[in-house]
C-alpha cells in the first residue's frame, strides 16, 4: 500500500543541520516531502501558517526566540501539526519529552531513531491530541505546577499527575498504572518505558522486576522474610533481593519526606 504524503517543515538555525536532515529524510522516508525550511522563529511561524505541515522538525536552541517559544506562539493558533524536536541537550528537556510522549531526536541524529519517529507520524493521532500533548510538554518544560505524565491509550492519551501515581505494575508486555481511588490503567508499554520516563523523579524506585513504586505512597515496610512494602491502597509488594540496596538507599535519603 502506498504511503500517504507527509508535508514537513524543518526549523533550525544551522544550514548544515537542515541539509543533513533533508538528505536523511529523502533517503529514509520518501513519503515525507519538505515543503520549506526556516532558520528562525519569525520565518518559521509564517512558513508553518502558509504550508500547514503535518510535522515540524524543530531545533530547540536558536538565536533570538527558541523552538519552545515557537510552539508557544503557534499553540494560540488553529494550525494542527506534530512536532519532532531536534536537540543536542539538555537533561531537563529530555525529562519533559519522556513525560509528555513528545518525539525528540538527539543530535547527531541516528537513522534508526529518525525512521521510528517518521513511522509514528504515519500513525498520527488527531490534531486535538497533538495540541494537548504539546501543552503538557510546555507545562513540564516550564515547571508550571505539578508535572504530568502522558500515557498512551487506545484512542489518544491520558494525562496523569505524577504525584498521584501509586505504583506501576508489569503485566507481560503491558503495564498497569495504579492511581488512588481509581481502577488501574492498562498501557501497551513495558515497565522499562515508565522507569525511564520517571527516572528524574527521586521518589520512584524499581523494587521488583514487576513493580515501580512511588515511595511517597508507602504505608509501611515489613522486614519479615525478604521484606514487603505495603502501599497506601493496601497492596503488598515484595522487595526483590537485588533491589534492596537501591530501595534502602532511597528511603535513607528521603527520611523526613517519606511518611510510613
């Protein structure tokens, strides 16, 4: 079956970076048609509003206004588009990407990762979902209020406050996310996906091959046998031997903030 044409725009202040990405897309994804390029935010806004692309490959750090400011400006318009950020850094930005399920490519761009990103665009969700994810991404980047975790669901995304997550349980190739007072949310991502997404939040620790817990929601720890952790919803979770050191190190570090 023939791929549908995907209209794309590249925004990067580096002409060499734009040229390289254009060449990679030509080779790897001939269905992605570059409709224009811009080296700064002002030109990019006008170009995007004119072209109405399906996807914008957007550098974050540019002279003058940044790529994040471009997204902020366009979020107030009715232009529907997906964004794939291209960035050489930084760790804080990566945290926001992972939490918000926003695609990003680390420079130098890897061919396999680019191919995966384009494959996701082919399966793109509605423009409404794209806009919501971008809004949550900007919120996480700006650290406005509580961080939100974007969870892929059957018909889009579910947005959860990180602080509300009790624990995440592996169930084969799926995971179940437990929130206080609500039924678990089943997601077609493995536990490692969420361990990476929440890696910068110190209250989350892998205590078992099947469990990632939020230590702020522990009720108590029982030392009998290998040790079990009782969560606020009364779930009893075994502490694996190879996870004991990391768990007790975190508990010691967070004394006074963990209440159980």
